[in-house]
C-alpha cells in the first residue's frame, strides 16, 4: 500500500548507521504533499517533541497561482483565485532517533517528491576543535606564568594583551567544539510541505462598471 511504499522511500541507512569510533553529523531534506499544511505542521511539531527534539523554524505561507474575474451584472463581479499553501519546517531531533521521527510522520505524507540524507563523519573536525581548545588553554597558562614572573611595565602590557588574545582564542575554540558536539548530538531536518491547490471565490463590487455607468456625471 501507499504507507509501506512511503516508508521504504523515507528509510535510509544514513539515518541509522552508527559506529562508536565515529561522530556523524546527520542532515536530511524532504519535500512532500500533505492533506492540510496547517494540521500536518502541528502534527510534525508534536512528533518532534515526542522524540525529545525541537523546532527551529516553522514558516507557512499562501501563494496565489492564478486569478480570474468575471462580471455578474448589477455592479457585481466574482473573483476566482487558485492558491497553494506551503510550509517549511526546520527541526532538530536526537541523532539516534532520526529514523523513528521520520517513520512517525509518514502518515502525514500523501506523496513524497524527494528526500535526501547525509551522514558526514565529523570525528576529525571535532578532534581539531578539541586540540585547538587545548592549545589555547596551554597558551593561557604559560602567559599567566610569564606575567607572574615580573618584568618591565611594557613587557607586562604585552603579556596582558597576549593573554587577552589567548582567552579570546580559547573561548572561540570552546564554542566551535560545542557547536560540533551539538550538530553530532542532534540531526537537522528541513521539511517542505505543500497541499493540493484550492479555489477561493469572492464576490465584490465591479468598480469599472460603476465608473462607466456614472462617467458623465462623475467627470463633470
């Protein structure tokens, strides 16, 4: 059936592969049609929370595809507008629960347009940041010891300036390390939703007809 087919399309080893020696940054992107964008967006938010994740962005918009007008007579006209509702969500879920989350939202998918997964091995990038932080920690300590040894005022000022730079480098290295760890711990998924086009019918006053009927007196 359709759910089984969708489940097979959504499944990917990139979302489940694990290795104790490696650190994967998992990302995914999917575009699919749903019955109702607003309701599906809410259901996806609930599914994210159920897996211990969080929503980074939820943007829902209506795009007008075509507008046509025709006169109804008696100074009235009808406007027919075809529109499509789109939704874009960016969510973060614990990496080990990525597949479980995707399976939990299959029921929202009427048709899967595309999907892609990536599991980038970040073990060496993470190690690089850890080593950078360690280097800056050591530089901070050495500069502190040099400052305590004394010396001329100018030399002390240089040491203090260098120590400030070392602290800044240490902090930046620590932030970069934590960012990598966060990207490893939580996968990032970009979901694009849309629904079948709908028709909006609006009756309104026919201003052009009104101006034509009253043009002599109006312009006078």
